[in-house]
């Protein structure tokens, strides 16, 4: 360790963060009460790739995402997006929350929810024009839900709800997509549809980061993986990250047979 | 009853009651969906200490200082509830119960201890207002509606309620889109950069303004009932946000008109001589509407998710 | 005068009412704990307001039957019936429609109260109703109370308290862990019914003293205050009972000293004062203690993160982290790491590597559950275990 490396630079924080990554997290700690849910995590997600955030239950995967987006307040840490403070880059980021985080009895139709993705363009009072409607319908078509536009959201199945959330994110036309457990409790057809859409986004050069709980499908679905269990374990191409040593460090002795088969 | 009697005695209370019902029902729709329905309950209780303190500070029974005092008390209560909830990690309903009962108790004690109790400030008035007293002495008939001199004699409560209702309607329209998003999905709203916290504080502030203005004319029972019953009944009628707000406005107007008419004329029809409390009757009618909606409303049961992809 | 009141020296009636209010307060506080733990504290607000039409209807019924409308037990019976109806409406609206409980509570309390006010104006229109004094039920009053009324309040308070004592065991079981209680053969529906019944009884007995509008406070504030002191149900119940009892006693006694000191508000404000003290000072969840803990915790986190950053040669960005490192002499003012800083950083680094290793070893699974990024491993493992762990640890960089 050299003296130079240990010297701290005096300039203001934002000039030092030369990281151009779509989402760069530095020293992020989030704590509920006195137990850190996420501790001192450093990670930069690679542009134009699909990255899975993987770890056991309670590893802080969703917490990391929410704190990075400012939905939860972290105890410490900085987050930049595309090399700028996150708040300046909101227009380029789309977030797909966990399906269970909202009340699906809310009085709204599918199209109303998708149009929420256009809020930054429309503002408070902007008129909804045919092109906005067309974009919302196009987003719905990409997830195979164009026939459900006027359906009440409470009438949808779990998989359909998840697709509507994804369509809302697509309508935002963002460069970075952050998804929290997009495959939780959805049917196989929806899972395939969602992964196809996400791969399409990646092939357009956009960045996808998803919290994912199923180790077995990581290699097939994702380019890269970020192993997390309160602290960061490893980040990199799936094959390099999902080594036995790393998985043990993340899952400890709790690695079930199905997961060991990876 | 002749047209002249109606204009003089009933027109103004009817209009004020209707405006108050609309002003409370509009923010009530969002409070209901945010599961903060009881905020209206809390606000309408803390209005009492607000006006008592305002009276003690200003030394007179005047509308403006009292409305300011009531508004301040409403905001203090909301901040206190939030502080207690966070600091003590106490469930929101209980935090609310602690704050509004304590503030109401403080208000009553101050009222009894001070000279305020002697100058037509009293707890009954705070609870069920005095809608019937808002008569238009210059309202000699329908012609008075286009007579400038007569119009100047309108009770000031009418103008205040009208202005507040207009402001509530305009603010609801202006922030509609943002409010709907933040109410449906707060986390997503934050990632859009929406000022989620300011929005929910703003909503409570608007609710407080509506409560304070309505309280001045009609007392706190109507306020609580109108915050909750019309939106709740509307929730059982439709699955569209716009539709819900429209239904709730209709129910609010219906409650106010039917309640006022029943209170004023119902006992006469039954052979009694004296009218009953209009505020109480309006609340009762809104409850009957909610009961009917709960029995027969097309959307009374939740939708429930269907199976399959 | 005040001292006389607090030592029960103001006559037989005042003493009866004060003791009754104290017993009522104990019962209310203890009952409220179960409502609070079930997250249904505000149901009691609906119960309180829903008594009003019953009180007035009871009065009307007794007048129609030719009796004295003010007969307290009769009014209490009316209150119990309409509050029970209100409770039924709350659970019906919650179970049968898509509305949530908060909306059902608000709807019931405002509509029942509105109907009560309508009936109240009917009574005021009657000749016999002018002197009824039913308005005192809104805010409670003990002044000018008849001996029979004082007796029924004292008896009611004692009866509710006895019920709480009898029913405490199943209610504690359910409050602590409903599933486990059901497994033990406790009838959950029965306990729920008992809980609501007790809340209703407290409300009805307390009506005359505390009033329709404020009775809810006696069921909510003592439990919330008690919760700040302890994590154990049994202790919370006892504390809440004590807070409620003190409030009832002090409030009723003080109110007896002067005619313009209404009882209900005094009881509620005494409650609130106890709550405010608890919120500030309680060692378990009080604001001061929690604030201090959070302050210390945040500093621990920042210091640890700073040390780990130093150890791996990364720059430290956060101003707070930098300040902490400087203040402890681990980093010089110009940002260069000191000798002591290097030593501490190396120790933190070693600890972190040990943790990493430990978490990948099945034999340390129990210990790895205690991983929080902060605790030094030496606090978790015995020296022997540390030695065993270090055997797995290769040279730096091969973790």
C-alpha cells in the first residue's frame, strides 16, 4: 500500500467521482435500528450489461437498490449516475418496484399506470397528446399487454401486474433500468416475456440491474452478477463471480442442493 | 315556506353546508386511499385548542385570527404525530390518538379556565357548529340575489367557505397527476423526483384548511363525516380515480342538501315543532349513503387477483 | 385544597369518584395494551363516539316509560348497545367491503356521533329534556354527582378491573404470538371479543367521568407510554395500568377542587404528561436514549468504513468519516495517514478478512449469523476458535 494511495484528496466530492458508470455506489451503509442491512458497499454497474444482484434472503438486495435511489435514507455513502449526482439524472433512470409494494385495488386502469411513466415529460398539467398515448400503448405491446389497456389493475394476475410495471418503466424511455425482484411470484410465460424485453433493452445499449433470488437462472438470464450479503462479496461476469468460494461467502453453509448445482 | 323565507333562512346554510362538504370530500379521497382517513378526525379535534389559543392571544372572537390559530394547530398536530411516530417508533394510528386527544383536552381546559367560555365560544359549538344561525337577513326574496345592497349583507362565513372551496378544487386539479402517482406508488414517485413528502404535507395542509373553514360554519362532526363517508361510499361505486372523485362530490352534495332539509323540515313533517341539528343530520345522511353503497355498490367488494398469466 | 383532594379529603362522593376513576384508569390502561399491540388502538375512538346516540336514546326511552331519564345505569346500558352496534358496523364494513379499518372507524364514529347530536337536539326540544344535562356526557363531569352515580362508577371501575385480571393470561398470550396461542388451544375469536368487550366496558363506565370525546385517550395513551419502557408484554400491561390509574386518580381528584376544572381533560392531560416524560426519558425506546445510541452507532459505522477504506488504499469521501479519523489522530490534518491510523486500519482489515472467511465455513454458521459489518470478531469467537479460523486464512489477497 503506497503513501499516495492512502492520501485523501481535498477537492469537493463530486469532482472526484470520475466514475461514468450508470450507477456507482460508494460506501453505502443502510441500517434499520442498530443492525446494518447493507454495510459499506462499493459497486459500479457496467453500462450496456445486464447485472443480477444476488444474495440470500435478508442480504439487503432490495435495501441497496432503494437506498441508491433515495427511497430509503442511508447512514452513509454516495451514489452517482452516469457520473453525475443521482438527482440530476432521474430522467435517465427507470425503477420497477416490487409488485407487492403497492395496493392493486387502487382505482386505476392499466393505461393509467403506464402513463405514470410519462410524468417527467408531461409535468403537472401537460396535455396528453396522441403521441404520448401511442408510446404508452407501444410499451404495453412490448410486454404483450396491449389488449389489457382499459382493464382495471386489480383484475390482473400477478404476472400481468409485473408486466404493467415493466411497461411503465419502458414508457420512461430510460437508459438505466433498476428492477426489484421482477420474477417474484410470476408465471413462466411472464418470466420469459420479461427476460426477452430486458435482453432487448440491453441489445439497444441500455443498462439493466435486477435484484434476483434464483441462483439457477442467473447464468442464462444475466451477463454479470453482484453477490451481496450485507457487505459486497464480488461483482463481475457471471462465471467469475459465481464460484464456490464466493457463493459460500455469500450463502455460508446455507447453500441448498439446487443452488449448489450452479 | 315561501320563497322569501327560504332565501332568508335556508339558502345560505344550504350553500355553506354544500361547499363545506365538497371541500372536505375532495382531499378525503386521497386520504382514504393513503389509509390516512383518520387524519380528518385528528385535524377536526385540534381545531378547538387552535381557536382558543387564538382568542387568548388576540383577545377577541374574530374569524381571521381564529382560522389562523386553527390552521396552526392542525399543522402542529400533524408535525407532532409524525415526530411521535418516528421518535418513539409508534404505530401511526396510536400516535394520532395520543396527539389529538391531548390537544383537544388542552383546548377544553383552556376554554374553561379562561374568559373565552363567557363569550360564545363553547365546546358544543365546536363539535356541531351552528349552521342554522347563518341566516341572510337582507335576503328578502329571490330578487335579493341580484341586489347589490342585499348581497353585501350575506354572512361572511359564506364568502370564506366559497373561497376555501375554490382553492381546494383548484389545488386538487393542479396537483392531480402528482398526487395520484405519489398515492399509488410512493417509491416510484420518489424515483421520478417528485417531492413526495411535500405533497403529503400539502395534502394535509389543504385538508386542514378545508376543515378549519368548514368548522367555522358547521362544526367538526360534518368535517369528519365528509372527509370519510362520501369518498368511502364512492370507493364502492367505481374503479376509476376520476369517477371516485365525481361520485364523492355528488354524495357530499346529496348529504348536505338532504341532511339540511331533513333536519329543518323533517320534524315538522312528523308533527314536531322544533328542528334538529343540521350538522348531525348531514353526517347521518352521509352514513346512510355509505351503508347503501356498502350493501349495493357495484364495486363494494375488492377485485382480487385472478389466476393465470 | 389540592392536597386534600389528592389524599381523598373532599368528602364521600369525591372519594368514591376518585377511586372509581383510578380503577377505571388501571383497567383502561391494561385493556388498551392489547388493542395497541393488535394495532387497533383507534377502534376505541369509534366505540367512544358511538355511545352518544345510545345515551340519548336511553334517556328518551326512560322518559317515555315514565321514569327519570337521568338514571345512570339506564344511560350506560343505552351506551353499551349503541357502541356495540358501532363495533359491529366497523367489523362489517371491514370484512364485507374493500374499505380498510381506518375508514370504517372514521365513518362509524362520525355518523354515530352525528346521529347522537340529532337525538340530543330532539331531547332539547322536549320539555323534560331541557334540564337533562346530557351535554355533560360529551366531556365528562364529576361536579354535582349523585351518590348513586358515584357508587355505580366505583362499582363499574372495580368490575372492569376484575375482568381484566381474570382475562389477562389468554390476552397476553394472543398479544405476544397469536399463532402460538391458537396452537395452545386459545380461542382467538373469543379473546378478540373479550378485548372489544373490555374496551366497551371501560368506555361505558368512563362516559360520565371522562366523556364521549376523550374516553379513547384513556385506552390509547397509557399503553403507548408504557410501550416505550419495555419489550415485554407483562411489564407493559402493568405499567400501562399504573399510568392509567395515576391519571384517573390525579385527574378526578384535581377536578374536584374547583368547578371549572373538567374531569375528562384533566385525566387526559395527566396521561399525556406521563407519556411525554416516557417519550423523552424511557431507557428502552425513549428519544434521548435512542438518539444517543443512533449517534454512537453512526460514528462507529463511519469510523469502521473509514478504516477499511484506508486499509485498501481508497480515498475517503465523507466529511464525517474524515473528521472522525482526524479527531482520533488516525489521519493528519493534511490527509496523510498516521502510524496509529495504519495500525488500526490493518486491524480492521484483518478482522474483515476473518469475517469473510468465517462466513464461508459451514462450521461457523452460528457465528456468521451475527455478522453486521461492525462487531470485532474477537467479541464473537473464543480465542481458540480464532486460532482455528486463522488456520484457514491464507496470506493477504487470497481470500
